[in-house]
């Protein structure tokens, strides 16, 4: 993409009403625009990153047999009443239609996916299966804060699984844990993300969160470095030691919750009377699990994790572009290099604007593509360009004909 054609611009001044770094950096760099408190629009650069995060999630959930669907976001009151959550779910956005019926915007989707699954489950032969979606959720947060980390509108991957018994759920639950670790590793968060024991629901003693260490985090977790698991501070009173090895020396740290998984049992299948017939023809309740990851929250977490005083440093797997090509008054040759790189399959943001070198370099650092490629009179005198990794202080001269291979 030619930067001269990008309709968004970088912003020099920090947003005054944003205290969190992720929102400040993403707004300044032109990735998102703030529509309201806890509500953001994704601009071309931000949408590219968000799409890559979603694709990584999609690939790993598909690998464990997840089937992608897209459910209704407008959910009738009756669905919520069936589970007693119309009156008790404080974060619901409620509204009335011209049909005199009441609805809520989807804050979560157990009330939709459970009766949907029930229409397709008849016998044990129909189980197990898992369905998921990547969809915008709406929650009426009393105080939206921390940029993309806690919003009123956000993107969520929610997976729901359906089983004949607890043992089958347990086996699938472990597969999801491994898939989640693969996702966070591919997103660049794996080294700092811990499986965290949290308070459970009605079915299990514990639920599990995936918490990424970060100073911006609003959660406090107690980490066992021997087992690489953690305990959420909210249950420390009942679990003062590592649940796996009994280690009493747990380190308290701040973290961001980037995923969570729950064993639901029959909490939702029972109200909707979702059952199956076993091999003997007897009706049995369907056992459920649910598993969430917030792609938009993951995006904010990546920014909190990877940045310096000049801007964002994107991991290559989710960067908006592989390279930022910067022309210093050498657009004719830079045009040719841009065409060569894009033909070779490299994703390139090409700064062909009529600005000073300082302004271009500042924008490149702020946007944070993994590589910066500078074309100048000085580099061209040696048939080369300057190639610099975003995280490095110094670059190297690379011959133009070797650049495409170097970027791969």
C-alpha cells in the first residue's frame, strides 16, 4: 500500500482522554479511532492486524475440529429468561423493537448456541462437536477503561462444545488448552502467558484463564515458575499454593486476561432441555463447555507487550505489513523496489509522501512494521538500501537484488 493513498494520518498529540498506552499508540499511529468511551473503529492498518489475529485463532480452532458459524447479535428476551439471566446479567444492553418485544445485544451467546445445538442433537452419534464464531460483543460496562482491554463493544471468539459425558468434556477441554497455547505463541504472547486457575462455576471447582503479564493489567495473579501456571488473586484465599506441585512460593504479578475457558456441565443445556439418546435409547443431558478469546483485547495486549518510547513493535505474525519502505526523494527507484517486493509476495507499506526524512522515520517507528527499508541517494550509490529491524538501533546495507529474499 502506498502511504500517500492511505486515508488515515498519524497524530502527533496524545489523546487527552486515554490513559492506557495501547489506546494512545493505536490512535496516534492511525490503527483505530475512538468513537466513544470503550468503543473503537478499526482503520485500515488496525483492520489488517485484527484480521491476522483472527486468522491465527481460526486456524488453531479449526485444527481441533471447531466449525465456524455466525450467530444473531440481537437476542430475544425469552432466551435470556430461560436461563434467568435477563434480570441478573447487569452488563446487558437491553432495547425494545417496533414489534413491542424486548431484546438484548449479544454479550455472550450461550442463550443462542444451546437451543441451536438442540435442534441438531438426537442421539449419542451426533456428539461430540464444537462450534465457534468471531463476532462483536456488547457489554454495558459501568466504566470502560484501558483502551482495547475493556470496552463496551469488542470482538470475541467464542467456542462451545457439546458432549455425552464429563470424561468426553475433560478430554476436549485439554485439547482447547493446548490450542490456546499455540494461538498465544503465534501471536507473540506465549512466553508471558500463563494458564491461571480462577473460581469455577456450578460444574467445576475451577475455571481457567489465560493471563499475560503486563504492567497495564488490571488482574493480579500468583505465578508458579516451576509449573508455569498461576492462580488468580480472587481465589488465593482458598488456594495459597500451586494447584499442580504445591509450591508455596508464588510470585504476585499484574496481568491481562486474554482468554478463558469453562466447564458448563448442564447449566445451559438443562433450561433448554437439550438431550440426546444413548445407545440404550435413554435420554441423557448434553454436557457443555465454552471457551473465549478476545481478538481485540489480544491486539491491545500485544501493543502493551511490544513497544518502546518511539512506538509499536509488531511481532511479524500480526504486523500490518512486513516492511515499511521509505523513500528519501528517490521515488523512481523506490517505485521499482515496491513493485519487486509486492510481486515477490512481501506485504509492504510504501512511504512515498513528500515529507522530511525525520517525519517519515518517526511515523515508521510509531507504526512499527518489523522492517524498515530506506531508499536514499547514499544507499543507491552502492546499489543498496538500508534494512533495519524495528527493534534494532542500527541497520545494514543490502543489495537491491537480494532484498526480497532477505525479507522472507
